[in-house]
C-alpha cells in the first residue's frame, strides 16, 4: 500500500451564510397612480383567466420552473409545478391574496400555504409586485429575491390536462429515458442522428451530433409541458429546427422510444457508443474541475439504469465521492468522503488519455483497505473506475459531466460541483 506512506487527510470545506436582512431588495414598478384602480385592475386581469394560467417562474440563480395556477374567488388556488414528479402530477391547494404595498398591486401567497413552503425550499419569492400585462400575460417580480413570475392565460384543454397530471407524465417519460440499460439515447430523424443527454436536476438538455465529420454540441434549458418539453433555445441543424418534444413514448422493456418534433416523428434507440466523440472533453475534465481542484459525485455509478448500483450511499456516514485529478503529480484519487473526512481506502490510479479522446484510470495502488463491512462496495466501485477500456467524457452542463464506460456503455457516473 504505497500510498499509505503519503496519505494526506484533506478536509477543507467552506460555508457561506446570508442573513435575511442582507438579501437584495428589488424595486417595484409604479404600475398605477391610484391604489384602488391598481388593485381593481389587477383583480380584473386575473379574473379574466377563467381557465387559470400557465406559469413560468424564473429565479435569479438561473433555475426556472413551469406549471399551472388557478385562482378562485375565495382566496384559494390550485397549482402544479415541475420541480419534481409529485408536484407536477398532483394539484395542491394554497392560499393567496391581493393587496397594496407602497402604491403597487401585490400578489401574496399565504405564509403557511403550500406555495410558500415550496418557494422557500426552492429559494423563490412568495410575494410578488405587478410589473406589466398584455392581452394574455401578466408579469410579476418578487419583492425580496427578484423572482420573475409570469401568468399566461390557459384554455380549457390546458387546464384539464394540468389538473389531470399530464405534466407529470412528461416528466416521467424523461425520467424513464435515464433508466435505459445503456447510456446513449440516440434520436434519429430521417437521416440525422443525435445523442440526447437530459440533466433532470438542472433541466438542461445536451444534444451531440456529427456534422461534416466534426463533433458538434448544442445545449438548452427546458421546461415541462402537458405534451412533453419546450426548449428555451431552439436547436437548428440545417433544415431541422427543434423547439419542443411532444408525444414522448418510452418502452423500458425494449430500451426504445419515439417522439414528435418540428412536426416530424423521431425514434429513440439505446446505443453502445456516442454518435460523435468530443476529443477535448477528457482533458478538460481532468484539468478543469469546477472549483479548480475536485469533482463531486453524490450517487456513485449507475449500472444498467439502476442508480447507485454498488451502494456507496449505504456506507455509514457517506457524503460523496470526490475525484481529485492532481492529488499528486504522478496519480489521481477517487476518494470516499465519509463523516467529513476521506476514508482511508480507495484507489490512486495513474491517468491516461488515449488518442480516441477517452480517459483511463490505471491501477497504481490505493490508500488502504476498506473495513470488511463496506469492502464489496469499495471494491466494486474501484474496479469499475479502473475499467481497462476507460471512459467517454460527456459534458452535460456548464459544470457537470458524465463518465461512461467504453466497455458497453452500461455503467456511468455523474460529476459536478460541490453542493
């Protein structure tokens, strides 16, 4: 165990706190000169949405959410939001009120209501000042955090589908794509082929493809709808323009699916290798972690669509895996961060970069032997990490990526910044 001699315990964590009084305050717009007219006008605008409103919620941290909100005359409302599958599938009742604040019309949700509880968890506002309106849309700005809330008039079909949980069905279809046995989800439209990588946590879609024998990549945030997803940025590849995916159907048993986009049917297959290789991704992963030094994984390996297949989260006190590319000039480290310290075990492989653009972690000893109770977990994780064929590096966001086993694409692990 050569690395026992040079074993170093690294425990540097930073915590930042922000007192409520330190939050930035966003100026509210003087929408009307008369308080009474302002409130009555806002109430009329809301009342005109007889079938409720589709909603978009945009935080100042970059996260966005979509859903549906329906007011009634008793200061009760129902809403669904695409922050998780349950919230998107099941309408929840919440309290609301209109009032005046500094001569502005304000929409506020009850302090103990479901919307406020959700907003607090997602770091969104629960009180909004009126900003603008046109024929179909009312825009509000959060008083404390600057959250933007847009209400877009819904039609009866929209309302019925939201209240029936159809948006949850769209979320579940995307989730099921992640349960395919192999990593690569290949969308084929006519003669064109695209690999789709959905980051469900950030709602970020990456599309990789080959054009003129050159690797190409596209990325966009997306929101869920009753029919599928809408892209924040359209994808354009020649005559192919994708703004949304609809009618997404997934057959888990067959690891296949189909959808509609741009009025054209596409099929989804499960492939063993990427449609195009990014020759720069492996070295970028190694040389440029999000904080300059380390990558973090909170679930370990997914194998054949099963998250945390080796059970790293079952290690007592487990917090995360840490990949430290340059823990030493000669080797890297896959560390098990347990009880706020590195476990005295785990591999310290040498890193190789084959000409095909992949990355390999070659066995060069470890940092000790894991306790017997967790030895199978550590051994399985180590063996897969040091798979002799290495990994494709697939970028899935600004600071996130997946490492996918070259052997059969049936094992992968997601990396990102510290949470």
